[in-house]
């Protein structure tokens, strides 16, 4: 049997060539995303040398698939465990700008409210692309993962992490958000006595669990309150952050001091709860774990209404 070679139709050859050219151009196309300040961050190619300037940022970058591309991080960047081996470039009080420059990053991910403004201005002068991370709502964590995945060139890993996180939050919402409400006082600090208002992500977590933040309507984001105000609100549960893997410089507030007021509903029913601070305070995927702990604590508070 004789076979004859058939030349492809010229139009088909053109389409194939054009597709190859488009694919090549796309591989080298600039990447642009909007950060949490509304600024556009543009990279000529996926980032290869990344520095994190906040512990929650470090967690986001690893979850988005960028662990192998990280060359530096600030103190307390302890999760995942391999992050502890990264060179340190300062902490939330001061950055080592010389070390940052020496590491030759092509992307720095910044926490706007955790890094000093003067030093951020210095970073801008270096003309290194800055992505500002400031998640405010529960879904912002998933959005951050997706955007970082684009900048890192790891969209598949980042999108999978975002989907898993969203699924965890959706499951908690379905299980707990419509349960009988529990009034909650979230204690950030005790001297002075400080809490969080309704604009903070932790207030979203409280609502997710069927709770109600008794000081949601106050200003600013972290308002100072009086003991008398807490007694007047008479919360059914008092919650604070406990030391996690990250040990703070000073002791976290102790809830046992509230036992001086046995008539307080939270004290009468023994609803004084401490949650791992690394899970509840960091706007990163592990927040879903902290949320589950809080939901379980509030469910315990419900069970104690008639059986203190």
C-alpha cells in the first residue's frame, strides 16, 4: 500500500503558528493584580525572589505555592515549619533594609498596618514591586491567595488553596451561623481593656459561628472599653487569643480576672474561652481552624444555658 504525504492546508498552518506565538507571548506577558490598597502591582514575569513582611503573609505565600521562591521573612514567620529557616529581615517594629536589598527580591509583600510607614517609604524608593496585604473579610483570604498565585506564577496551587479555604468556611457557616445567637465580648487586651468592632475580621468569625459581637458598633477598629461597659453588656461568652506557636513579647490577657464578677453571664456559665492566637489573629488559611474552635466554644456555651 502506497501512502502519500499530505501538506496541511495553509489556513491550518497559519492557525497553528499563530497559536504558538500567542502562547509564547502569554508566557512572557506582564502580570498585573490589584493589592489591598487598590494599587495595581505589575511584574514583567512571575516573581522568583519574594520577601514577606508579616507572619500572615508568609502563610499566604506558602499556601499559594510560593515557598520555594521565598528568600526572606520577618520574625514570627513560623508557619509552615520550613518558614522558620528563612533569613530574617526585621520584625513588626523595624525592618533591616540593608538585608532586604542584599537579598535582591523582585517582590515584597507588605502588611500596611504592621510595618512602619517611614520604612515603607524607604522601600518604595528602592523601586521593588510592593504588594500590600490587608485582608478585612473572611473571603479576602481566598482572594489574596488567588492574586498571590498570579504574581508567583502558581495559579493552580493558589486556586486550589482558595477553594479549600472557602469550602471550610462554607461548611462552618452552614453548621453554625443560624444557631441560637450567643453574645460575645472579644478581649484583645486587659490594660487598657480593648476589644474589636464589627469591621474586624474576627467579628466576621463570631457571626459565622452564630455569635454577636457586643461592641460591634464602636469606633475605632480596636476600641478601648471600660469594665463597667462589659458588665452592662453582660456577654454570654468572653473570648481572647492564647499564645500559639508564636510566643508574644508580653503575656496575653488573662480571663480569670472576670471571675471577680460571678453575676456576669459568661462567668456564671464558665464561658471564658482562649483560642490559639496564631489561628484566630492571622488572616491566612488557618483562620478556618481558629473559626472552628470558636464555633465549638460557642456551641458549648449554648449547651450550658440550662446546665451551667
